[in-house]
């Protein structure tokens, strides 16, 4: 198994609301207005929004509701950009779970939670390399 | 907010077990034996393993246990590769939630669930472009 993630699918309760949220963050999709899955190109991978019940069935798992142990992160080039993305998320209706602040690991980050309860850490990590195209390198 | 995911963090109950599982799939990390977070370079992004309790606290969410509406996918170049990765996951101790088979969307996929309950769809999608370096393009 190669060392990569191709697609992250977020189960949602209301597809139109979830799509509108990510579009309010500036994301663009080629999905039609009646598609039941919304795909966003996300760097070299894809982020999808799909009905949570369908996703649970398709994934062969039981949905216990709530958060299930997965947090996404969006890395940016500096603390000011962290705060800017958090403000954009707040304006789009996200709950801000943690305001931007220095972190114990020597970076700066905050967390927003999307309308379906999926948390995103927005982070500046000075120990990693963030390339022009958004690629993140551990070294 | 740029259209990309930098990091996917999976909350785990037993870090050594989770790390051993991904290493058995052939993944390699630079983490030391006593690090409390294990980072894997995953294409142009990063996959992390971290204690689920710590991740919940850091993410500002309440953990309800079980699955929470996120499924990852690993795309490969053909049906044979789907089956090969599923066999590798089975041998590493994964539960196979869905054996490899043709899908309703015209591809071929199966699902394994890692030791902490995180599902991975392993998929061949003939409608998308899978580049040499693992980049997935919607068109």
C-alpha cells in the first residue's frame, strides 16, 4: 500500500448546507446542483461530501453519531493566515472550537468545526515545509 | 481558504498497535520509538496517529466513541491492486468491511477498517486520473 491518502469523505446531514459552507470558504466544485456527492479537488487529493447514512453503509461501519476520532488540518504560511482562515470560517457559520494561539509544539493554530461537526485545525507549523502548491513535507 | 487538506489525524487507542498496523502495510515514519505522535508523509499531505483522547481535547470536540462520519480512500490503478491492498490489510489485522467488487459508480472497490475503527476504501476509479506520484485529479 503506497503511503498516501487519495480521498477524504465527510459524511453530512444536509448536503446543500455542507456544500454552501465549503463554497463560502472559497472552495469550488464541478458538481451539478442535483448531484448526491460533491467532490472538491483538494491539492493532490479529493475532499467529498456525502450523506452520512450512505457513507456509513458504504463503509461497513456503525454510526454512533458525533465525532469519531478524525481531525483534518489545513496548514498555512504564518499566524496571520491562521487567524484569517478562522475568521472566514466563523463568517461562514463554523463554530470556533479554539481561537488562534501559539501551540505547545512551537507553532500557531486554531480549530473550526464545520456544520456537520468535522473539526479542522488551521495551523502554521514552522518545523514543516509548506510548498507553493500547498504540498506539506515533514522535513 | 485554499482548497486542500494538509494533514489527517487519526485518533487511536493504542499508539504502538496503530503504528505497527500502518508499518505492516509498508508505511514508514521518522518518528522515534517514544514519540507520542507518529507522522507519515502521505503523498503531498501528512497522516498522523495520536491518542484519541488528546486529539478530542485538542480539537475542541466531545468524543462519542465509534465512527464519526469520516472515511478515507486510497486509489489505485486497477481492480487487481484493490484486491492486493485488501489482502495486505487483512494480513495486517484489519477487518475487511467490504470485499473488492464492482461498484454502483462504475469502479471497483473494497473497504478495510483499521484497528481503531477508521475505514479506508481501496478503490479503482476509471473516471479520475491517478498520476504516477499518486496525485488524484477529478478530471
